[in-house]
C-alpha cells in the first residue's frame, strides 16, 4: 500500500488531472483488497471531488476492472491483479476522441470541458448518422468514445454516464408540436385526465417513449424520427413533444403549414441528458467530469449555457408559468441522479403553472 501512496503523491506534481486518473484506478485496486473505505476519504481530499461524483466513477471503473479481469486465472492472487492495474496505468492513453456529436451546444461544452481538464485532447467528429441503439453498440465496440443522450436506467448500466445535466433539466420540459386545426382542442386541457385523451408520437429509441407509456399515455412510435412529422399531419397521433430549447428549430427544419407549436401546455418530467462514454475509455469519463465540475464551480457553465441556448429569450417566448403543467413520473430514474444539487438545474421544476 505504501508503494501506491508514494506513486500517487508523485503524480500530484504533474497536475490535477493526472491525480484524478490515477486515484480512480487506485481505488479500483483498493476495492479488490477490501481497503477502499478509508482510502476513498483520502482520495476525495486529494482531488476535491464530491462524494457523489467520486462514488459514480469509482463504481464505473471498478465494474470495468472486474469485467476486464473476469477471464483471468482466479488463482493468480491479488498481487497479480495489482501488477495488472499498474501496467494499465502506465500504458499510453489516446488523446483522440471520436464522437457522434455534431456542431451544437453539446459539442462546444464537450470541447471546453476537455480543455479545462487536459488541453491535449483532440475531438474527431463522425459524419455517419446513427440512431441511439447504434451509438451504444459503437461505444461498446470502442469505435465511438462519447455521445450524448437523455438518460435511462438501461443506458446508465451499459455505458459510462457523466452525471452533469447538459441542459439543466430543460430537455425534460417539453413543448408540443400539434396540428393548427387542433389548437382549440389543446387549449381545453386542464388535467392529466384531459391530457390522456390525446395521443403522443415518439421515436421508439428515445427514452421519452418509455416514460410516456409508464405514465399511462397513449403513444405511437416510429423508428425514424423524420417520419413523425407526416404521421402527425396525417392524424396518426395528436402531438410530438420536444425539448423547449429545440422545438422551434426542429419545426423550422421540417416546415409544414399545417403544424405549429402549442402555446398552452408544458409537459414536464425529470429526465436529464448526459454525456455517455465508452466503457473502454474510463479515463475520458473522468476527464469530462472534472472539466464540467470546474465549469459549474466557477460559473462558466451557466454563462455559456445561457448565452448559447439564449435562455432569457426562451423564457420570454415560451411563457412557461402561463402554461398548464402536466407532470410525469420517471419510474426508472437512477438514484444517482444529482437532483439535490440545485446548481445543476433550472428552476422550472418548482413552477406552479396556470390553474
């Protein structure tokens, strides 16, 4: 144990990110030797990470460690396991990051977080369009290093989540694209019972479809997102719910004179969007988390978020407080969701809405 402590101290001199990478791997070793509890406190003191952030990545990397060693000789002993981990730490780490994220707020945020944690990272964008199922498959194969998505229990158990909500919960505040002819019909909605009379359209791969169904709302799905617009106009369903920050641009990119954004209802549920990282790149997940935490701490996350997403303008135009709020439960929301960290969320979840 003294050898590892000495090594950790030596790494401190090379910069905080090197410490973070080393100590998470060190924690994995200590978990194996059943001495993690005391050392976790020491490591959090070194890095300044919160207990919740530490626990998430320690667990993720521990899982990766056990998976990697599941086929090794069970009689090799803990000393061989430690040697294996040390050799892994010393192996060169790729600085090229392959992502499916396009030129958006999310990409700008990713680049800034990586710059904060380690300026050596270079982001390489994939031009191939992928649905979420394909992104997960590519991440597991190691051909995609990071993508973003609304979270789900299954997704968090499959790839590595970086639990900082990219949209501060805004993506779970949904406005509706409806047929213009149905405007009066939607204006009469006052309760959940009223809303259940309307049929939703959703992409089958999106977690939203499962959330709506779990709350007893009728849903029609398509495996192709672009098919939803002609399906809505054709009367297959009554509304398409999209994040408040994206709905105007999305409707503009699928122009249809028969459709409009509803001005009466706010569909609200807690379902944050995160960066998700390939299990083959745990050090990248640590780097992204460190960069985002730095931005949250000094206020630059909020500053960049408000500027790039034009939040003040969005609040003025959406008139959230004047809408009838339909609140849904998210049954499989992870208990590790950082709901208690108020600085990570907009104040929309405390609104009363129209009565």
